[in-house]
């Protein structure tokens, strides 16, 4: 069953002779529960595509449908609400709030959405953090500065997973990590894909990591040039 679709998605930066085409007439369909890797050279448009899909930036043309909602038609406030409920975002830089602990960082999207996590939610959070691939159940009271880069990225992924949105978008989540941590982060994303049936779109420059996905999409010069099952 289709969960995400792009139709003739286009994005441009600048104007006149400085105009740069980031994406042009991109068509993409992703089914619920798929794990999709997106690869391409620096500047190919892959991060721009992910930002469009997450409603972080708006396209200059085309549609972006997630569970039937065209997010390009939503205003800024509506997109923020939609992201909190439907999309988990993970970046290369962890984007954790330094002044609050692990538990608060992970619960933050839910709190911003007006939810008051009860004991059941805390049990679910402990489950997420207690998974072997995360190994952070004993660090919930620690702040980001007290953790390694790999641990912080685990927290960022746990934050995206804990609210159980249907779609996870990960932009080079292993870009700042060594081989061991990269493999563990990839395993965690695969686990969220299988355990919580979350659809995962992962941008990576590492072909070995891309081979862990169900599909590999290659982007060049703002266009999809190949879309293959692994």
C-alpha cells in the first residue's frame, strides 16, 4: 500500500543567471513498510528531496503526498503539526537540546504536540532505549554533552521512533560516525522499520549501508536516474 508519493516535484534556488535546479520533475512512490536508500553525489539534490518530503522546505512545483495529504498545500503551522505526528526526522548533526536530558529530548516532539506522556508512554520509551542496538536505557538522565557522537545519534533516532510516526526520514545519519557506530545506527533504523513497521527513507553516501535497504534510488542533477530493488 502506497504511503508516500511525489508528482513532478521541482525546486529551484536563485533567479536569472544564478538560478540553480535542485530538483526537476521528480516522481516517486514508496509503499508502507519499505526501507529505501537514496544515494548520489554531493549537490545532486538528495537532501533537498528529503527536506521537501519532510515539509521542512516547500517545492516550487509538484505534489508531495503522505498518507494522502499534500503537504505542499499546508501552511507553516499545519506542516509543523503534520511533521510531529507523521514524520520522524534524523539528521547528520543530532539536533538535540543540550540543556535537557535524554528522556526529555526524546519526549519533546510529543510534548510540543500537546501530549502528556503517561506511564505507558514511558514504558514504550524505555523499550525503545532498552533495545540492544540502542543500549541507552541507563542513560536517560544524562545530557547530550555527557555522551559520545554515536550515543547522541542513537538518542536522535530513538526520538524519531518513540512517537511511532509512519515515516522516518534520515539524512546522512552515519556521516559523522566511525564504521562500528555506522553499522549500529543502520541496524537501529532497520529495527524500527521491522519492529514498528515504519517506512524509512535513508540518504547515504555509503554504498555498503545502501545495500541494507529494500530499494536504492540514485539521484543525479536533481533527477532520479535509477530505482532498483536490492
